[in-house]
C-alpha cells in the first residue's frame, strides 16, 4: 500500500485516527481496550510522544498527540503493528486488523487543539441511537432541530460514564493517568477542568458542537491559511521528490481501486471496460477530487485514456451518475473505506 504524506514537525500537534479493517471491530472487550491503552502508555515512554486526549470506539480510535521529537510516524507504526500482532494472537486471527495506515492531520496550536479535544470526547455520543449521527448533528447545529430533554440527558449520562476516553479525566470525574497530558488543553480554558466540563456538557445538551473541520486544508493540515501555507513549504522540503502537489493526496490510486473493488465485490479488470458500468468513473472521481491526481496521470492509470476523456468521465459521473441512490451509496462506502471525510 502506498504511503500517505506525513509532515513530521518538532513539537507538532496531530489528530490521529485509524479504523478496523473493513470497518470491523478492533476492540471486543475490556482486555482489548486495556491492552491498547497500556501500549499507548508505553509509546509515550519509548518515543517521547505526548498524548493529550483519546477515545476508543468499537471499530476505531482517535488520538490528540504532540511530538517533541517529530516522530509521529515511527511511534504510531509501533503502536498499531504491536497491537495488531497481539490482537491476532489473542483472537486466533490472521491478516489486517487496521484499515491501512493511520490517518494523521497536523493541527495548528491554539483554539484548534481545544476544539479537537471536544470533538474526540463527543465521539461516544455522536451516534444515531442518541439522535446525534452526522445528519442529525448538522440539523441541530443549524437550529433546525432541538434535542428533547430526555435525549439531551441520555447524551450527558453517556459521556459522563464512558470509561474509554480521556473526558472523565478532563472533567474531573476521575484522576488522569500519569501518561495523559491535560494541562496544555485546559490552559486554553479559563477556569480549567471545571470550566472545560461546563462548556463541554452545555454544548452537548444544546446540540451545538463547533465545526472545526471547515479549517481542514488538503486533508492533512488543520488551521489558518497562514499556518497551512507554512506547513506546505515544510512538506515540500521533506518530500521534494514528490513535489508540492503530493500534499493534496490523502490516498493513492491503488487504494482507490481496492476500495471500489470491495464495494462492487468484483475485480477492476471485470468492470473497467464494461459498457455503462460506473465503477471506473467512481474511481476516477475519487482520485481526482481527493487524491489530487492530474488528468493525464489518471488516464495512464485507467488504461491509456486521453486526459480529455478522463475529464468528461468525471464530469458525467458528478452531474448524472451520482444522482442514482445506489451509486451515491457506493461512493459513500468507498469514502468510508478510505477513511476520508464525506
């Protein structure tokens, strides 16, 4: 699998996440979660990485980390590979545990760090059965829908009781473990932990989560335009052989093809030249819009198409083919497999 772009920065803040292979569970029980947290603690000692917030869900995790030694890639590779080998041995499985490599977003310090910590801590309540799935959340943020008193209370009880995140430590419901750094985030809130808890729970009750992702640049940098431009130049120095355009690449062509094959449940060769089949154009659309590939480059990968034909195929897919419910659902599934924001 091709490696996604990493921007390793001394003292850099990162939002790190990874899902289970085919969106399957990576934690089944108490022992799995305790093992992962134990390895997370060991990572802080081995690599000097600071863990500032975390949440473990059934089939994915989120971390907010800082890297004094600019070694996020090495640390996360150690964490995931070690846990995957342990998990396979324990559960009698073989093969992939995680869905490819972790996704890391470089974050500007300041308000973005505070917003990200809240985003992580809200994960256990951002679910449909609590009326806060993606669609429901957007409606509440826009003021179209207001949560009932019963639903708001259910969310509050869930976040307070959820033991597999750092929220309880931040909110003062339990003592933080020695390896969890809370001071930096709490310093961004006047009033410390008490004010953090009040702000988090008040927003939750009102269904008013801050939209932090509107500052996401190229899928790998979260922050202001000035910060993003500075990191783009740094990325160019670190990966000058691939050029600046590589910064826009969240995934590679081979990964896109595998995802489309998975959704269609057939090989690329079986449908790429099939008349009227949308599979090829879906891959072209994702690779162009989210992998930053040039039209000529896509044409070569797709079997020798002219760049103008690639452009027309993408345009037709976007304007007409995506109107079909089944195709739109397939497109969403591909984006989920690739761990891309939809």
